[in-house]
């Protein structure tokens, strides 16, 4: 598999190779162009010097230019011009025949290198001066050729001035190579820095990939300890949060499964025991038979209620993800639920203190009704006779607070944190163990979390207070 790090390495290597090739071509062309301009300007100066030097020679030697013939073009003329221009040179007739050649520093001119070509001769004969630049191994030769005029202002010959720029060429080539090396080194440093910087990004991703693979296999890895303020840090934090939630959910599901097994085992054992006794051939106890049948019916009803509640929880979790949300008037729901429970309230001589304001929250009406109903029902069920139930609903800053306080059955302090977990029962009496599956508050917790709210309980002796805190910001939009 081609990993991200290897992809980075391959891409950066390709970029480096392409950059070196392109930069080398561009720099070479740039230096050659500048060097060519330098030679051209130098040859132009030689051309101007040759014209002025010829005129000076004629004036010094009292030679009339309009009377000058080919025979006047001797070694003295060519050497005078070459010394002034400080270059090599030669004189040709109009047919390209060599008349004279000269040199400076007593260096013989090599006509195989510095000679005039037929093409150049033809251009010069059209009354044009021409500059030739020839590239040779480790050197560049510059040439300028033009006509010499004499008697009756007629062309009598061609002078060619030439110079070798070998030293300049080598110096220019060395500078070109040095600049290429500098560019290559700088770009290589940049690429290496990018590679190591990318590794800092890739390494957490590789670690994250391995951790995700572990989650895919059903195990929950330890927290990734990478702290950064960029997108990678946000991704790692999101993964840690997701992994923790999945772990908690998995543990919760295992606990639910174990508790369901336990909850079902008791009625099944009871039903099985009574059924076995009733099925005995010599069984004739009619009184026990009546008790056994009632018990079997009771246990079957309990199992049916448990299964129904579990199905409701499953449906609730699915529905809360799909249902749309609207403004729901909590005060209206509260009043409706209190009215529905008036019989139970009067039977226990309870006093309902209703301190609710007309407040709406963003949510699902059906499940908010279940939430409030469960809390009110618990308060009524577990309150002492002749006690008070205080219901409050009000806005505090950016929150809507719904609370219900009652006095009655004691919630053990050690169960305060786990009271909202499935199958946890706050009251440990045998009577309430039979009448409750310990799923009501778990359902409330699911509904609250689906509404981006919080639920907690405060315990003070025989007093308990359940508090639901809604955030007023509209963050419950569904896709």
C-alpha cells in the first residue's frame, strides 16, 4: 500500500527533479543570453574602433581615402587596427581571398577557427556589417566583419575582427553552475523541511488510522495524546471523544444485556417453578393452584412490560434522530400531566406547588411529554403522604430550567451518579423492586441528551430534586 508519507516523498522527489531540470534550462539560457549581449556590445565597439583606426592610419600616413586601392592594404594597416581594437583579425578581397592576417601579442591567428565564411562574406558585400557569435567547446568566438572603401568610394576589401571569450565563458559558466547549486540546495532544504513538516501531520494520521482499525475490530484503544491547535488536533480530539463514547455505549449495552438477563431470569424461574408444580400428576391443592396461576399471570405481565419498555427505548433512540423539532410549551404539558394524576395526588394528600412560567423550548413534543410525565410520576409515586411537590419552570440567562422537588423515599447517596443508568433503582425496597424495572430515568436521560440538555439530581436526606437544563440557543435543527 502506498502510504501518505510515501506519496509525499514521491511527489516531492518529482517536484525536485522537474525543478532542477527547468531551473537549469532557464538559468543556462539566461546566462547565455546575457553573455551573448556582452559579446555583441564588445564587437560593436571593435567595429567602431576599426573604422576610426583606419581613418587615423590614413591621416597619419597622408593617404587619401578616395585614392586608396587594394595595394594600400598592407600589414601596417591591419596591425594598426588590431592594436587599437586589441583583438585578432584578417583582410580579404571581395572574393574572399585572404590578403593579410594579423595578431596581437605575437599570437598567430588560426583561420580554421577565426576565418570568414562564405555566407558572412555575401552579407557583408551587400554593404552590411555583421556580427557572428560561434559556440565552441569551452569557449565562444565573437566576429565582426565589414567593408573597406577606397578609390571612388568603391569597396576594395573586407576586414574581419575576432576575439576569443574563453576566460569570460569559463567564468560565466562557473557562475551559472554556482547559482544552479545554490538554487538546488535551497530548494532541497525547502523540500526536506516540507517533508518533515508533513511528517508531523502524517504521523498523527497514521496513529489515528491504526486506532480506527482497533475500533473496527471491536476494541477501544487508549486515548491519543496529541495536542495541537490545528485541524489534526481537532480530528484527534473528535476521535478520542468518539472512542470514549463508543466504549461507554458498548459497556452500557453489555450492562443492559446482563440486567435484562437478570430481570428476565427471576420471572422465568418463578413461572417455571409454579408450572412444574401444577403439572405434577398428584397435584390437587386448589388454593395453591389459584395463587400459582395469579403469580404466573403477574410474572408474564412483568416480562411483557419489560420487553415493551425495551422496544420503546429502541424506538425512542431511532425516533429522536429522525423527528423534526418545534417550539413546545412546557407549561401546557406540565398542567396537562398534573391534571391526569390528580387521583393519585389526592389519594396521597399531596400538595402541588406550581411555580411555572409560560415558556417554550425547541424540541419534540411527544418525547418531552414522556420526560415530564416520568419525572412527575416518580415524584408522586415516591413522595410521602401529606408532603409537598414543588414544580418550577423559569428562564435563567441562556437556559430554561425545569425542576421538580419531592420528599419521600430516600435515594442512597452512592446511587446519585448512577441513577440515570438502565436498571438502576433508587429505592431498594422489595415492593418497588417488583413495580419498577429501573428504566424510567434512563429514558429521561436519552430524551434530555437528544435535546442537547442536561439532567441531574440533588439529594438532601429524604428530599430529592431533579433538574433539567435546556439551552435556549437553537441548535436542534435536523437535516
